[in-house]
C-alpha cells in the first residue's frame, strides 16, 4: 500500500470518529491497555530486536535507554491508556451558545481536528501516548516513528489496532510501514489528508519539518526559561524555587536557564543561593556583580543568555529592577516559561501582563509548566508557537470548534 | 529600510500592545476614523492615481470597481473603525480558572497572537479593516497590499499611523514599502517576526503562500456549500431557504452550490422550487430524476458537484435519504457550510454530528455563515482550515491564551 492510499484510508475511516460515544471510546482504550499488558513478553521480544540493532549501530547509551521497553515502561503505557479513558471527552461539548436578534440559535461545538500526523524519533512509548490522546479526541492518526524503534512500534500499533478492529474502526490509526526519509517529506505535504503534523523529537527534526511542510505544524522548540527575584521576594521562597527550577530535572524544557536578581536583594539572596547551588553541583555563569559573591562563578557571555543548557548550568545576572528584567526576558525569551518571585502585587501584575510566554508563573517552580501539573490530564507536547495552542497540549487542544446554527426559516436580506 | 528592519521594528513596538488599556485603544481607533473622514478628499486624490494606473493597464471593470474608494466607501471604512471600538476587548480576559490540589491557582488569560502579516490584493479597504481588528486585539501588523492599490494603501496607512503616533506607538502598523513579488516570499518565511500570515485574495495567491510559507497561514479556500431537503421539511420553509441561499448574493463563498433532495419529498418540492429558480434566472444542473420535472434542467456532471459556481448556477440531486446525503457531502465538501432543512429532530442531530464543516445550519440560509451575522461584530475572513480558527474569524480569533499560575512557594518533587 502506498503512503497516499494509507492516508486516504485513515481519513475515510476517521469520518466515523466524531459520532462514536464516549463509552465506546473508553472501552476501546481499556482494551488497548489490556492487549498491551497481555502481550508484554512479546513486546519485549520485538523491542530486543531494536535494541540489538541499536547496539550493532553503536548508538549512544542515552539513545538505547530511550528505546528500551522495560516491564515498568510497558505497564506505564497501559496505564496511560487507562488514564486517558478517565478524562473528560472533549468532543461534542457546547463551548458557547447565544441567540441572535433574528431568532437564530448559535452554538459552538467542539469537534476533532480530523487526521493528525505524529512524526517522532526513538521513544516507542510515544506511539501509545499519541494514539490514546488523538483517538479519544476523535482524530484519525498517522504515525511515523524512527527507524531505531521499527519493530517495537510496528508491534505496538498491531496491539492498538486489534482493539480498534473489534469495533470495526481499525483504520483510524495507521503506522507508516517504512522509515524512509522520503515518507516524512510526503507526510509534510499531504494536505488532502492531514489537518496538522505534531513532530516529537529533536530541534533538527522539527526545523526540517517546518521548512518543508505545507500541512500546518504545531511544535515545541526550546525552553529558555527565566526567573526574576524581585526585591520584595521572600528569601525562604526564593532560594528553594530557584533551586527546584534549575536542579530538580535539569534536562527538560521547563528547567530554569537564566536567573535575574533585583540589585536591592542581591546581598541577601546570592550568598544563600550560591551556597545551595554549590552543594547541588550547579555551575553558575554570572555577571560582574554576581562574581563578587563567589570565586566559583564563571563570567557569563551573551551566548549563555541565549542557550538552553539542559544541564546543571545557570546564567545569573543582577538587574537594576523590574523593567530591566522584563527587557532582558523580551530579548532572550523562547516564549516557554517565565517566573517572578515577588510579594509586590503591582510588580507581579506588570510582569504578568508584559510577558506573553506560554506560562507566567508567580512564586512557584518553572517545572509546573507541564500538562499533568496544570491539570490537563495528559499532554502530547508543549507548543511554543501561539497559533491554535500555546503551552501544554492536552485532549482539548487536539480539537477545534464548529458553529451549529438553528433557525426556523431565517433568510438574509 | 529593509523588510527585515521593518519587521523587527514592528515586533519591538508590538511588545507594548498587550499592556495598553482598552480605553486608549478605543481612542486611537476613533482618531483613525476621524483622520479618514477629515482626509476623504485627499484619499480620493491618491485613489485616483491608482484608478488611472488601472485604466492604463486595462484592468477589468470588476477589478477597477474593487479598487475605487467612493465617498460611501470612505465613510464605511471610518465607520468600521468606530464599530470595532465598540466591541469587547478580548485581551486580558480570563477564560478559565481553577485551583490545583497543591494550591496553585491556574488561569488562562487571553493574549494577542503577536505580529500578523496580512497579504492582500486589490481592495484598499482591507488596509483599514485588517488594521482595526489586528490593533484592537493587541497585535502588531505588517500589511502587504497589491500593486494596483499602492497609492491608496500608502496614504491610508499614513492616516492610521498618525493616530498611533500621537500615543507613541506608530510602529505597530507598517506597510511593506514595495509591491515586489519577492516581498511576499520574504514575509512568508519571516518566522522571527510573524506569528501568522492571513492572505486575503484569490485562490492563486493563497495557494502560493501556503506553498512557500514557513510562517503559519490561516486562509479561506473555497465554499462548496450544500443543502439537504429532508422528507420532513416544511415546504413553505424549504423553497425560500434554498432560493435565498443560492440567489441572494451568488458570488460569495457562503452561497449554495449543491442542493440534495430526499426522494420522498421531490414530487412536492421540485416543481415549486424549479418554478421559483426559473423566475430568478438560476440555471439548474440536475440528476436524471430532477430532469423529469422540467425541460430546462441541464444534466449535472461529477465536475459540477466539485465546483464553486459563484454564479446563478445550482447542482441538484435527488437522494434516497439522509445517509446518501451525508455521503455526498463528505465526498465533495470544502468544509465551509452545510444546511439541513428538516422537522425531524433525530435527522437534524445525525446531520449535525456527522458533518464537521465550519458551520452546520438547520432550517436557515447558508448565507448566515458570516462573522457579522453570527454576532462576531466584524470578521477578518472565514477560515476553512481547522487549526486555531474554523469559520468566521473575529477579534477573539486574533488572540491566543497563556497560562498564569500563582503559587506561594510550590516546588516539584
């Protein structure tokens, strides 16, 4: 079957999805989970083929770790399917309703986006996560995984499709059968089938898809996250919030990368913070003022301010006040997450209004910009572009709305 | 100034817009309107230069008509600015608010998209319409009009900017100073400045921009609108609704193009409808069954079902029932507008759920799929792609939301 045929089949099959009841979709998700639990040994056999191939190719141990489906990860995949089944079904919700002067009743109703393409790299659990969210939100799904995870992905999709087949809708999820690079190019231009492409992977993949795609793309670039410690900050809050934001999991997009400190609080804040950072092995790259507080501080460069370290490294700068902090953030932001630690309501309001990143957080860790933490239930990614969805994307962000207009013979004149 | 510099200036200036008060934005809109009223004679002088050029080039009279700024059209532009000033300011609205178990208060707040590029063809009033909506929704705007309207557009932008300059924000609206084709190409790839491009013009322009753009594009393709007359339809409704949909203004996207009729009502409906269509000079291209009711009916082709006539021509087909009607529509739809005329609640619900076009209308004219008619106040276009906005786009559709998360020291663990 050609990719074009696969696309058409998926699109045709997906037409039925908006009319499926929530209960039916929940049953299918639970059956998918059960298929995965029952087949866990077989999954590991298929996964081992990929691991062997990865070892032969000499992939890095980090890459091989991402590829591995342990018992724990297999259980987590099954659980994620069951969890999505407990979330609110977004499809069909009436988001707005009003009557026009001529008596027309106008509603906006939530509908699926249509068919979603997910292009991803090495992690095979993305197969299951993407399938659960896209399916429950009523969308057809075309998956295109990485070549390293070929056997794992093919087998996982088979298990998912078997639960769909019991209800006669197996074609709503399909996996591209090859891992040729050309299949990415073809998907990126398949406007007659795909309503959106969501790439999951490194910056290289994402940039390439943006470059070639005529289908709309929602993606997540980088998280160059900032925090401003205002002069009114409570010290007992400020140090733990900054440390948690940097060090709790430094390799993720919502970790802190640059810390800005009001000069009036630098004398109190910096000694306590630098000592804690030292304990937790965080390298500090600081401005001249920051350097006066510790010999271990490395001079910071302009490039550092532009860098998503994804590591135990933090850029630090003392600023004369809130406007300078806002200026700095507006210059270097990647529109992901910005935090203010402050007890001054007016400053909090100014910061919150002036900056339009996907999450503005007041007196808490950057690490809360996450679908699960914000109560979205599950996320398919964090969008750093403003169109359609900005920030963590859950089920609702995989839908759109249509107008439903009910009259009794109204005409235009 | 290069286009790149113009873009950077617009982006920088637009940073202030989210913080402007509603009152200030309203004042600016009213001053823009007043500038246009006061300069109406000068506008006509500039417009005449474009009209002279168009005559020299031998443009069609339809094209020249679109270009012309009569007194009436100048007043209408001023009025549209004043009307936008009376609409609800979308920026800053809290669209959702809840508290997480850990005490974090989560809000979603409406924010501008950022900087919008509007690329359009001959109608100079688009300059003012786009400016009023984009500005009031807090967005920077880069306009790129057609070469035929060069003098009119430049002068209108000068009048708009003069009202912005009084408040020191004149750089939030800029016009590309040239009408080279290369400026469209450059805008289409200006991802560091533009958050979205909205093309306003013919299918050729739109397809070209989709093809080359790396910036997200929201556009409106064609409106191949359908109507299904169910067996339970009230005849006194069905004939006027179908005629109004086809003939009230046949050249627009929300005019009816294909009429589907339940075979059980064909005997009652078609004679009355065909007689009315004849009176209003509508050419009917019908199926074999339709042809039995009048000699004037031309045989319909598959291609007709795929055509947006934009003229007094209508494709007509008698179908065995609702499922066949839904099948036909799913095959030929352009996702714009579909109408059912029916008194059967179950059929209405089935039709409404099965079809995901931008507007599903029950017992009223297709012509109500329009921002003004649906109460959006004003529209910048009708999106036929599902991402971000589906259907008429008003002020709210020119915004997105960010998360604002307020805590008192919460950390991730």
